[in-house]
């Protein structure tokens, strides 16, 4: 039994529970062990019955004195048990669970964990967690609470996870020992045990730290693998700006504003990337209105001047149409053929220089040739598979340069972590003489007036 083994290898998990676990994305033993609790019920405080008061969340270790099902005149059904220790007695009440009477034996000692309430004027536990004294799996500790689904509750998950841990098989540690030592992280086996069944809050936090580190560590390995693959296996058309500076200057002179310093810096980085035989893989981030689209227009124009085509993919048909109008406004006067392809506009001219669209562009494989640049707007809204499909629009020998754009603010350190295989450019200031973008937050009472203002 290992982490890749089917979850059905675990005792008491047959076809029925296997199907239910799939709703929680649990298919293997590893998936089950990595199904971590999102909180804990703290029942670690053990009290005597005489010390209890309403509102306490704690555990009592007591002997079952009696248990009976009670049926009232108004057809209510409940089960009442009385537990005792050397300091007193306390009631335990369950509503509409008359079968539970047969789950306990008079004279046995039990752990009773829960919140102390009152019943008929006396202290009582209402539907608490109970197990035989000494087991301490669901009681008398920090008790893990998991994401659940219909038919599977936290108690069942605790039992199955405990079954795996009790087998005692060694889990192969894959984090380097020097990292474990430097970051003071527990071994995988200890971390699994302490995340699910911690001895203290500090132990659970240390386990959480280990798995948070592990998640980022594995993500970074994938980033490095993608970057290495990108640099070693792929080649691109060399699109060089040096031979077309005069034409680019003509385009920039037609703009109703002067490019900001950060736009110019972003374009310089893009030009350097596109002149390289290794395909560009750059992320351009900037707030709404910062001028990312104009940067894309200039990059697409340079691609056209070098004899190649550009594809621009937006996440919605509305945005695609909006960008189509922008590209057409600036580039058609310079002889560039700009076309739009969406679900409602099936334009597919062979002589298009720049094609703008939505997901529909993915299905153009084999119909367009000589693609030098692919631009993806709001890159986080497209899956990895979709982005890879766009790159297949190139040839076997050459793939297009890739420029992805986002208006979502991403702290640079986080961006370098999540997108370490991408070069990053940021536009921090809007174009000169361009109106500032203002954001307004209005109460619900002004919704109609806001709609009227937008309509104007």
C-alpha cells in the first residue's frame, strides 16, 4: 500500500464509499492523506463533572449509569443517558436517535466531548462525541474537522485516515534533507500524523507549514521544468525591431498620446525577446487603463513589418470586439489587415495580418500560417491546455512568441513564484495626457441612477 494505491485498499472503503470520495477528489490513498482538516474542535481540556458549566467545550471521562429511550405525549422521541464520575452525574441527550441506545454498555467508561448545555434545568451534553475511554480518536484531543460531502462526515474520514496511519508504513520523504533542516520542517510521516491528529496547536501549525512549503516547492519545480523545456526544445521566428524603427516611429506619431516611461520600457523588453530565436514568454501586467492594449498594437505591427501574422485572444466576445476596433483604428491606415473572429463572426481571410477573437481562435489549427506572435488578454482566465493549443498554431520547426496580459494586480514576488517561467513587465503609469481611471463604490440605493449615468 503506497500513496498511489487506490483508496479501495483501505479497510471499509468499498465501491460505494469510493464513489462518494470521488466527489471530494479523493481517488488514491495519497489523496485521502492529503485531505486535510480546515479546523479543529478543541476537546483537549478534560474536566470533572462538578467543574462543568454551561458553554464549556471539553471532555468528561465518566461511567455509563443508565440509558433509556423516552417517548413524550406530543410524539417527541429522545434518548437520555446518565453518566457519573467520582464528583457527580451529568445527562447526555440525543433527539430522534433511538437506535443509539444499543451502541453503549452500562458500566463502561466513556470519553464524552462536546459543549455543555442544559436540559430540564440540569447540565447536559446534547449529541456529543462519545467513544470508549482510552481511544482518544474523536474525543479528548484536538479533533479534526474536514471538508465533507453527503454520505461522508468528519468522523468517518477520521477513522479511515487513522486506519492508514496505524498501518505504520514508511512514507518516502522527497524534500531534500538540507531544506528540512534549514526550514525546521517535520518529516512527511510525522507531518501527516500531526496535521490529522495533532498533540497541540503548535504541532498542527508546524505540519501546516511543511505542506505549504511542499506545495510551493513542487510548483516551482514545475515552473523550472516548463522554463527549461521552453528554452531547449522550442524555436521562434526572429522579429527584429532594428530594421523597422522608422515605421514604428510613424505609428507612434499617430497616437493621440505619448507612451509612458513604463510602456516604453515594456516595449523595449518585448522587442529584445522577439529578436531572440528562443520564443518570447512574457507576462505584461498593468491596471485597467494603463495602456497594455497599445503595447500589444505596437508589438503586432512590428510582427507584421517582419512578414508574420499575429493572433490576439480575449476572454469574451465583447472584449474581442472592443480590441478589434482599437487595432483597426491604429493599424488599418498603415495598410494592416485586421479581422475579427468570434462565435458570431466567422471571418477567416487568408490574407489577414492580425486576427482577433475569443476561444474560437483555438480551432484555426492548420488554416493560418506564418504566425509570429500570440497575445492572450487576461491570461488567468484561460487554462494551460488552451494556451498550449494556441502555440500549436505554429509550425513544427517554429512556434509563435507569446505575450500574455493581465489587469489583475500581482505582487512581484508572488508573480515570480507562480509565473517563474515567464519574463514579467509591469505598466505602472498611464499614457501621458490620458484621463485617469476612477473607480466608484455606490450603495444599492443608487443602482438605478448609476445605470442611467452609464447609459449616457
